[in-house]
């Protein structure tokens, strides 16, 4: 494998590679965004299913882009130095971090192959239903559930994920929807705000151009609020 190759996506199976230039590698590290000023370059709310909406937010995460770039470089290095076990252990940790199943997709790809997320409900041990490794020594009654928390990481985001996961587990157990609603109608706008902020556009300018708010302070405050919501979706998507 030449030095000008970069992995388009990789996982626990055999990696798939595609040739890229150094210039395109830089774009991958930064993330590839459409023109945030042009709504037509973004999907409409009904254009994507929840799987791909989750991916649209995740692939814009600077943390995800950094992890993908680091692991893709590590994979190429480890193949040449014969250290695949180190890579696989690191990869599994990153997959779990983002709720991905077997493949870590290239963030520059809008519709990557083999895109799969672990359902949040799978992170809950329901008594008498499933047995995950971390729960092997925990006895849970049939109608109850248990969630593991990582005490080395911030608790509030984990509580949010746990609540969503428990709702999903409840649906699996009872077979009934619990009335949770998702609001994708303004998600295209949130993607545009994420892309604008990635290019260091000010909140006031975003608010004035995308929200049609002429007042400087009002535009900045509303744009910042929506950006916070977008960042939350990139880390804690509700499915």
C-alpha cells in the first residue's frame, strides 16, 4: 500500500482503501461541508431516514473527525509495523464511543457503505432478555433494566443517553411506543449552522443571514442557542 492511500472506512473486518491526495486528506480531517449559505445544497427534513440524519450530525463532529483521522493514520502505520491487535482494541473503543457497530466511516462521505449504529436500547441490560459483558455479574429482575456509566467521563451527557436508552428498552420489552417525538423539520438548518461555525463564522452573522434577525444581539443569541442544540445532536442523537 502506497503512502498516498487512505482508508475510506474501516472496521473489525478487512479494511477497504481508496487512493487520496494529501490535499484531500486535509479536507477529510477538516470535514467536507457544502456551502452553508445555500439551503439547496442540504437535504430536506424528509430526504433522509434517522440513520442518515444521525450520520450527518456525527460526521460534522470535530472530535469524530479527529478520531477518524488518527485511526486511519494509525491503521496504515500498524499494517506496516505488524501491530493489528493494538489497532483493533483502539478501534473497538472508538466504535463504542460513537455508538457505531463494526465500521468507522470516513466523515467526508455523505452515504458511506456499511453504516450501522448500535441502538441505544442495546446498551441496557433487561432482566431475562439480554446479557452483555459488563452485566455478567449483575442480577436484574425480568421487568427491570440496568445501565452502566463510565465514571471517567462527564455524567450529564450519559444521563441523557441513559434516559433515551431506557425508553428504547421499554419499547423492546413492552412492544409499545412511549410517545417520544423527534423534530427533524429544522435539522437542515442546524447542519448549516454547524458548517458555518466550522468555518468560524460569527453567531451574529449566522443569525442575520440564516435566521433573518437584523438585531445583532438577538441574532447572535438565537444562533448560539441553535448551535448548542446541533452540538447536542452530534453527541446524543435520539435513536
